[in-house]
C-alpha cells in the first residue's frame, strides 16, 4: 500500500468510521435509546447516554499495562544477562 493510498484510507475513515470501536458505540446508542423509551422520568430524571452502556476496555488495559523497562529487565534475566542499570552491577 502506498503512502498516498494510506492517506486516502485515513481520510475516508475520518468521514465514515468503521471497526469494533464504532460498532460498540452504535450498540450503546441503541441500548440508550431503548432505555430512554422505558425510562421513568420520576426515578431517572436525566436521559441515559450511550457512554453509560459502553464497556471500558481502554481503562482496564492501561491499568494492566506493564512497564516496558520491567519487561526488558525480565527478558534480560531470562537470557542470563546482567542488570547494568545499577551501580553495584559490576
């Protein structure tokens, strides 16, 4: 794929997004619409928003994301390397 074709696809995506994240938003929009149709305004004064029906994968992934330096140190240890980041490593 050329750089020009890639730029065209990026422009197209900005106009007509697709993919799992967009599909999830569409499902959340449908769920919020259904919930708002059946909402009791006395109990739930504010209408539901689509974001309230979306799973929060990004927050979970960032919380579980290990430190890159820790990964490198682990691989180094597994391969029998020395940790030269400390003064007493020599």
